[in-house]
C-alpha cells in the first residue's frame, strides 16, 4: 500500500476556534471506535466534539477532490442524502469540494455525519468551512488525533484519511485526481477488507483521472446512490421529495405550480430576483431543474 504522503494545502492560514468543547477518547476507552483497532497504527488518543452516534454503524465514507466539478458535487450530495435518509452515517474530511458537499447534504436530509479533521478541533480549516464545522459540532461529530492547539501540517491530511476509512463499512470515491488523498482513503479501506466504490466519470476530466484509473484496475462502479445500500443490506425507503431550505422550497413550489420565468418566481415567492437567481442555480446544480437558453426554468425531476 502506498505510504502516506504530504498534500499541498495552499497558503491559507488555519483559524483558531474560541470555544471547542472537545474531549479526549483514549485507546482502550469504552467509546473508542472498534474499527480503528484494525489499523496498523491506531491513534492513541482521539479528540472529539459532538456525539459518537453521528458515526454509528452503518457508516459510509464519501470522499473526493477539493476541485470538484458540478457533476461531482451533484453526485456526492445525492449519495450522502440517500445514505442519510436510510439511517447511514456519512463520514468525510470537511475539505472543500466533495467532502463539504457530502456533509452538507447529510445534514440537510436530517441525517448523521462525522468529520475527521487534519487539524485540532479548536482550529478551522478551511477557513470558509467555519459555519459547517460548527454545525457538525452541534448536530454531528468532529474527530481529530491532533491535540488542542495543533494547526496540523501537510502530512496531517493524508494521515487522517486512514481514520475516515476505518470508521466506515464502505468507501465511495466520487472524483479524485491522480495522487489524491481520496485514493489513500480507498487504499486503506481496501487493506481493511472494506468495499470501495468509485463513481464513473468522463475520461477527459482531470479531477477524475485517479478515480477512473482506480475503477479500471480494481474498483466497483457506483451507478446509482442506492448501490451502496445494497452492500450494507439496507432496504430502500419509499421515494420522497427533495429536502430543501425554506427559500429553495418556495422556489420549488412555484416551479411546481407551472411558473417558468425567474421574474414570476420572484414575484410569487416575494424573494429578491438576485436571491431567486442564486437558488435556481443551486437547484440546477442539484439536478432538480434545468434552465433553458431563454431563461425558462423547468423541473428535471417530479415535483
């Protein structure tokens, strides 16, 4: 198995958190995750904030590139939402791109999610994920092997991926370039005897060269979000409508009533035109609507 190698994290500083509320869990403690004992180098101490229930079995790791394509983000959200709706914990690393999309979708669906950090819990990285990190602390679980005050280093991030893999029964790689940290997660999962799924992507997408190569050599293709549930022997629940924020739900309802012009949607909902435009863009990325060349909006799924 490839050794853990440093990732390039960029020059963005790590922002300290003022109130971490974290606690230490030592190897041998009753609430130390049993899956970590299968690693060749289990963490001696974990620092956690939140509830261990957010990482309870069954759990699936959803990982991928920070520089995700709209397709990758859409698929990551769909898989995470499907898992959350069926009582499966979503494990990821709180990075930009695929990780963040998976956490956000799990929370939006009212499900469980745990984030494994490459820094101490009392730091925010990436800085832009501060609100998401705080929400996961309140509604899910933050996990780190870094003691309070430790901002981490480049090698911290690939090493944390072994924890992500060990906490999950299966790992899904959505998009990963060559030499990606997500592929480290896949390698660890495979070494632990866990199933690794890979989302197929176009052959000319740089963000997916690594994941496509993995799929070609040894992976199992994930062709629909529900495939991972079959691995966990979880029965499908009856289909439900999309889980949306209040403003997005207003727009979705307006579209369901046959309104196709953004100006009419804004008038119907009472939202500002700029806000409607942003929400429609989000609904399009999520695969719920299509915006035609003339600006008309049509539902892409049943309303």
